[in-house]
C-alpha cells in the first residue's frame, strides 16, 4: 500500500518557493527532498530539470546516461539491505514459465475457450493446461522448503526466491506462503509485464530495470537452483547459472532440472560432449527430477541437511 502524503501540495510548493523563507541549513532532512517531488506530482505539475534540486532526489539527473553507474549501485544495494534486514541469507531459486497456471485455473480457462469460437486460443490453452501439473509441483516444492526452515535458526533457514511473477514463480511463492513462510520476488520491469504475484511480502518484492543486476541478486544468496519448464527467459537464467558454476565464478550448487522429459527433449547435452564443446564432467552439473520431494532430497543430500 502506498501511503498518501499528509501535506497540502499547493501549500508546500508555495512555502518552498517563497523567496523570503528561511531554512536551517545545518539540520536538513533528506525526506524534504522527496516531499518536494511528491508535491509536484500531486499538484499536477510537470517535473522540469532544476539545478537547485538535491542531486539524489532529482529524477531528471538520475536518469541521464552518465548516471547509469549510480543506478547500477542502487539496484545492487536496495534489495541487499532489505533482505539482510529480514534475515535472508540463503535462498533456493526457482525458475520456470510465467504462463503455467494452477490445474483449477487452467481447467476453467480452457472450458471458457472451448465454449467460444477461437480454435487457436483453445489449442494454446489446451497446451498450457497439459503443463499445469508443473504449477502444482512447484507449489509443493515451495512448501517443503518453508516447512524445513520454519524451526531452524536464522542462519540455517532457506528461503524460496523467484522472479516474483505469475506461473511457476507464483506457485513456488504460494507454496512457501501456505506453509507459513516468507519468500523473495525479484521482478523485472518489462513492456509486457504482468502483475506481481500476491504471495511475496511487499517488503521482499523488488523490481529491477537491469537484467544483469537481477541475475546477480539471484546468485548472491542461492544455495540451489530448481528450473521448471519455461521459455527463453528461463533458458537465459538457467545458462547464466550453469556458466558461472562451470567457470567457478560461483560456488558449486545443485542445479535441478524439473521435468526430465521436457529438458531432455529440449537440451541435447550429450551431443555437446560428443562435439567437444563441453567436458564430460560438465554433464554432472545438471540433475533431472520429476518429483518435488526428490528435488528437495537432492538439495538436502548435497548440503547434508
């Protein structure tokens, strides 16, 4: 929930712009700078460049090409500090398609489409309904992680972390929520963006502009990666992690491919070995599973939990 300002915008702007108004320059409040921007917004004024505005509260300045490095730092720091404040040091990252829905929702959508006159939509929803069991399994997996962590000391807890969106992301966050746990969502601002799922606490739902910073946050606390079937975005995230582990830029961690039939049809890893582009031992970086309990047992065995 966004808090509404308790000030009158017109009055605040009038007082700020009064030439004779005195200010105690030795006791500035950082919040004042943001209040000015809020006042402009609520009064319906266009925000024009202003050299007298404090630099850190000047969007026109912060959005310049030359200040991109500062924006990198801010996207790095904000989620890090907030997760520290909530005691989140270790995560299990779950990736997967944003398009998969629960079995109940998928059945309802398909029935509605079949009652209409759009065969293309019906066929697309039929394919998605066929894969809705992955939603339920991701939900179960999220619950298993949260139930394990509930009685543990803070340093030993594991938290589900997803991209914060719908589909498999929602399912894993939902499972953690239903088990009484909290989880993290690292969302990305996209033109075709869907709403964030409701199972992530607002204080732990972060939005990123830069894919690179978002990926870095996925890896900073990740103790395992569980990848459900998905599209280009899921593949991008998977191979980012595989490359980091293969090149030892990241510590060894379980990389679990959930849905062995899907992944073995999609990825011909043995062919890559045959062609010499990866080493035989690289194949061992990936583990194929089809059951959420097996996925969780694999992670527990890796860390001897």
